[in-house]
């Protein structure tokens, strides 16, 4: 992956947010890009945006509609993509969603949907493509979150799915090295995306207070960190200074991280009682 030129990249969840920013950057670097998502209207808009990116190559950008939570749909759509475009050199698994809430307010249906979209979706695409990628090598990036390293108030179902992605990615990285397939996991902090705007509609005040301590990144900066991580073959990619510091603090001083979050939570809860 010294060069991204003429590589074939499948970007799952590539119609908005971090996925779209990554697809733009891959296209700019000369990769042929196929974006996959559920929303046809967003995909058409995304392809139009990506085509505006400067590229000195005659590379292609296309889209395919796919619901990652449905294994049958994933198999069918990816079979067609492979027949038409070929086996990907790069697989970016970026589909995901979050509906923060107090644990008791999270229905079992929401929990199942979160796991199916955030984690099972990655399992579905990866299990379908890995046997084929073994024939040529390649790169897989699974998008988790800082909330995949640190359990956050109000994000019980989301954290469960994002922690699972990290464990899965670490095990997969170990298995696939012998086949010249590298695996990285991306753990971005809060990022200014349409999905983040949706999160804020249900986010408890305590969760909001914790988030405010970490700042807000732009998807373009997260995508740049992702590409840089691919070039360096990093197992764990954490964008931003605040994110890196938080990840390091969690590993070296987990009690301090918990204390800082507890202070934010207690401050909100005291204000609620007034």
C-alpha cells in the first residue's frame, strides 16, 4: 500500500460522514472506488461530490445499494460487485449508527439493530470477501470508535458493538498476516457527521457533558488519519491529539479516565436535582 493509485476500494457506508470523506480521499489518490450504503439518494449525491475531487488518473467511482445488516443482501450485492469490478484491494467497513440513551430506555430491538448494523455488518462483508482477498492480498479497515476503547455513559449498546469490532479486528489481523492482508481498526472520537447530529437528538445530558470534554473532529481529518494509518500498517488508528491522549490514558491510567468522566456525570446530575 505504498501507493493507492489503481487500487480497487470497497467503502461500506461510503455515502456520508467518515465513509464519504475516505472515499473522496481514496479517489483523489487514484483508487477506483465503489461505495455501498442503504440510501440511494445519498449515494447519488456522494458520487457527484467524489467526482469533483481532483485526480490525475482515469479512475472510476460507482455506488451500489446494500444493507449490511442483511447477510443475504450482502452476499448478493457483493457477488455482483466482484463480477463487474473485481476483488477489492482495500475494504473499508464504515457503516454504523448510534442512538444514545439510558440503559433502561434502550429496547432489545434497538440493541439487536445496533449489533446487526455496527458489528454483524462488518462480519458479513469481511467473511464474504476475505476468502477472495487471500488470493491477492490487501487491506481491511474496520471502523470502531473511542467508545470501543472506553465504556461511555448512555452508550451501552453502541459500546458493546464497538468493543466487539476491536476484538474481532485484532484476531483477524493475526490470522490474515500470512496471506498478505493487513487489518487495522479505526477509533475516531466524536466527528461532525450527519450521524452525530442524529445522536444528539437522544443523547442524555451526562453523555453530552462527557463528549464536550473531547472536542469534535471533522470527517476529512479522520479520513486523512485513516489513509496515513494504512500507509504505516497501524493496527490501531486513533485520529486527533485528544483521541490519542484519551486512548493512552485509558491504557495507562484507567482509573483517572473514569474519575474524569464521573466528575462530568456528577456535575450534570447535581444540576438536575436543583
